[in-house]
């Protein structure tokens, strides 16, 4: 895909979260905008991005991507075997040309939407019992949002901002988390409430999540229920952040 012209606003230079990242990473972030498609998505290919944005410089693109993801500027996920980057709040800051081609990369929640549509139009209980795939779809439809929120408040309410209610955004993130696949296992879906309880308890042992990170930032319910953040946390990406 050919690079695109994008907007940069004065507020970019005043963003306190961005100021926590080094100069090269901030410049790299701007470069990602020019590589992103109309919906703010691009392939997560560090070597290709290095050649496109820093061909003459000795920089660690993977490290810069990790930094941007840790501070919530991008989301990294995988769909149909393809690794993808979504630039967060893209529509708020960019106004792509109306003739620009639509994205050909799936959104972070596309798999969930597809499964929910199958559940709504597919056979009912008899066929569900005969088909493990349909049983999985039915399980997704029965996500215990309120129980997850209650567990979060019980475990982390004294350390992090309490969640006072499950919003549509929370539901979208949690549905996506139920499709998170690591080592060929749907870790959230298969773990049920025990997974969430374990996750929230593990956060208690992560100083970075609790605000010990040089800028006082703390995780919250939305952050901890986002699939890409869950994956990175489980991979230990925040341990030494």
C-alpha cells in the first residue's frame, strides 16, 4: 500500500503520555499514520516498517511498537493468521479522503461479530449440542459481563479505579477477549470466571499496572479487558515496562 498524507495536530506535541516515549518512537508513531489504511489499520510487520520509515537508522522497531502499545496508542492483534496494528482513536484525529480505498484488514472485533451473526441465524439447541462450533458460539453469547466487573472491583477496587457499570465499549472489548487464542487455546473462553479472577490477582503483583511507572498511570477495567492488553500482560510485556 502506498503511503498516505495524514494530519498532525498541535496537541500531539503536548501529549504527556507521548512525552514518556523517546523521540524516535514519537516520530515512528507519526510514520505509522502514513502507512495505515483508511480505518487506521496496517500489517504488524516490524521489518517492513523499519524499511519504510527508518531505512537509514539503527532503531528497534519492535521495541517502539511495544512502547506505543503499552501506553495505549496502538492495539496489536491477530486475525486469520495475520498480525495487525490498529491505531487507537484514529477517527478522532484523522480525516482520510473520501475516495481512499476501504480497509482490507479485519478489525479487532470482526471474529466476534461473525460468530454472533452465526448464532443469531443458526440452528438452535438440538444442532448446537451436535456441533462443538455452535456450542462455542452459544457460550460467547452468555458472557457474564457483570460478574467480571464484580470480580474486578473485589480484587482491584482498592488499588485501581472502580468500574461503576459495564458500558457498550466494555462489552465490545470483552467479546473480543473471548476470541483471544494463545498456544492454540481460547484462554479467556475456556477459563471462564476463573481466568478473570486469576488475571486480576496477577495485576496486584505488577507495579507498572498499579502506577509505579514514572508517570502515575494506572490500568483500569477497560484496559484489563482488552484482548491485546491481556495478551501482552500474559506475555510479561509489562513486567519491566
